[in-house]
């Protein structure tokens, strides 16, 4: 009798865990939905453009994605992604697609940041970009404007194994598309 009760309790516990796991499944976030539903089109050069519209708010979302030259078409290829909503830049990300080292700089409000070295054409500079959970870094608007008008861009960042460099060829981007979707114009470094 005790074995039967134990078996029933174990079975009930397994069913409970299964139901709880199903209930905690997160819905796909917006970027995952956009990747599946939106068909990418060329935005000039190596850039791809993805357009979507929020069904509830009718906000127009546009993403511009530039893959790195090193290891292009690979899961480990870095990318620069511009997220724009209703004609304004909301976020510019650098996704290294590698594990980032720990942040090494505190921001003004205490947010974790990583110091990176950026080379745009013949100019280079140091920047502190917000470190987001070790997955990507948020770029500042000034660097974003420099990159969209450049012929060559390199970003040196830190991983647990040391410094890495991602190289990009942003030339050829249709700047009219970026201006209309994000309100951005290129800037000389």
C-alpha cells in the first residue's frame, strides 16, 4: 500500500513539473518573430533590411543588419544591428556572437560597460559601450553615424580568451533608406 502511494505521489509530482514547465515557456520575443516572418531585403552593400509592423500599435519596425567580413555566413560571425521604430533609431547593437569578457568600466549610472577600440576608415577611438548580459554591446549614436558612412570599420573587443577584432565593410548602404527608417545621417570620424 505504501509503495502504491509513493508511486502515485511520484507520478503526480512528474505531471506537476511537466505542467509547470509548459506554463513557463516564454513566448517568442519580437526579434525572433520578426526573423521568421519578415523577409530580408538588400539595403545596399553587405547590409540587409528587415521590416515589420506591430499589429497592436502599428509601429513600423526596421532592422538593418551588417555581418562581419571575418567568418561571414557562420554562426560565429559578428554583426552590427540598427533597430529603428517609426523613423527613429532606438538601439544600435554590436553582436560579437562570442562570449564577451566581463565588463571593465562602470557607466555614469553604474551600468556595466566594456571599453572597445573602434577604427572607422583612417580614424580610431576608444569607446565605452553598455555591456548587456555578456551577449552584446550597445553602440553610441556617434559611432553608429560614423559606421554607416564608412568604407571600412573594425571593432576590437574582449573575450575571456583575449582581444578579438571584427571587421566590417559598411560601404554601399543606401543612406536614404537609413535616413527614412532611422533618422540617421552619416558623420565623418
